[in-house]
C-alpha cells in the first residue's frame, strides 16, 4: 500500500515509519527537517518537505495514497494560540481535504486523551466521556477541534479512525521523560501532592502496533479509541525510580495548591516575557491527577493488546538515555 505519514520525522511518526517499512509498505513522510531520519530515507521512505501550515502541499501529498496517518501536531504545554490553531486545526483541515479530494481509503488520526481531561481525576474513562466545558490547555482544545473535523468528514463518507494514546514514552522521546529528567538535573523538579495519583502510560512500540492495526480493521471505521499500556502505575514512584537509576537525588515534595499558585504566577510573567514558563497549571494538573482509561474497545475492534510492559519500556528507555 501507498502510505503517507504526517510528522514522519517526529518521535511517533518515525517509529511508525520504521514499522511500515519493515512491513514492505511504500511510505512517504511529511516533515520539515529530515536530518534525524536519514536512516528511514535510506531504507526507502520518500521525504516530502512540508509542514501542516503549508496547506496546499499537504493536500497534494495525499494524492495517490491508500492510507494517511495524521500524526503531526503542535504538542506543548505553552505557546501562542495562533500557532496551535494553525497546526492542529487548519493543518488537520488540510489533511482531511486532501484525503477526501484524492480518494484516500482510510485516514488514521492521532489525537489525545487530553481532549476529555477537565483537570479532575479520571478513572477508567471510556470513549463515551464527553468533552469538558473548559479545556485545560490550548493544545487540548485544538486537538478536540481536530477531532471534530475528522468526525465530520467521517459523517460525510470518509473512512476514518481516531486513536488517543496516553503519555507515549520510549527511545527517541524528546518530551515526556527527557523534560522531567532535565528539570530534575537542574534541581527544578518537585513531587507535587502526595504522589499517589495513577497515570496510564503507553510504550512507543504499543502505540505503533495500535496504529498498524487501525490501518485496516473493518470494525474501526468512524470510531475513536483510547490506547494505553493498560497497567495504571502510580506516576511519582515510577518517576523517582527512573531518577534513582540515573543517579539523581530524591525529589522534595510540594503541595498541589502551592504548585498551582506558582504556575499561575509564572504564566502571568510569561505574557510579558514571551518565554515559556518553567511551570504551567496544565502541567501541574497532568502530574497530580489520576488519569486511567478503558481500552476494551481497542481490544475488541482492533485486536489491540500491549506487548511491551511499562517496566520493560522504562528499561529500554533508560538504556537509550544512557547511550
């Protein structure tokens, strides 16, 4: 099959591309900088130099494709709202237009559980959970608007599948564990709250497995699925275990109310400095609330079953970080 991967130069996109090449698929990767994925190009992936803000290039890239994986997104705890909308909403609109215009057989859209996160504990949430009245970040709101575009296209006849993987980690990750480790090395990381909150994580290979399954699963058409490792670990003991393995000292605690107040102050300062705050209220909420998700639908419709445990995934990630 001829397959397009938007964001093919990023963490998830590059791992997905490698798997598709191993399956002997004809893969094109859309991105801005291919220096980090020269091995994928050498292995046969065709680079398409463009990003989601170059709308006509995105539409044109869908021509002749059987499947489009829309992986690319602006994912960050802070940033200009206009940038999030340009990438996550307008860029997704261009992907949807390209798929419809060029008769793509299936669009697989990567969304996020953040679209249903309201800042409170979420326990065993399934796909029937409603969107919140108020989103916890501009990222979450724009990903929800992206889901709207995909769902509207599905209602109009486009074959779509939406996946919401939670907290992807693994070798090559530049956002989740690396940010926490960097903050710990600089003495800036604190354990917020009592550390008892449970948070689902998803190892990169498991997400890739779910994406590949979603490519052809007949029962998945027009549907949305949470994807996790289905283990529900306590977040802070896991973080502290990683830091211990890297020879970093134990974390000092900070009450959630103090962390929220500090984040609010830093966000206010950032309005004037135009620099990303060291801490945001969204980050505090993500790190202090229980967030577990029911993946029964993905198990049933996609035959998804996570093969790499969180413990093994952490071990592999630490090996990569040390090297």
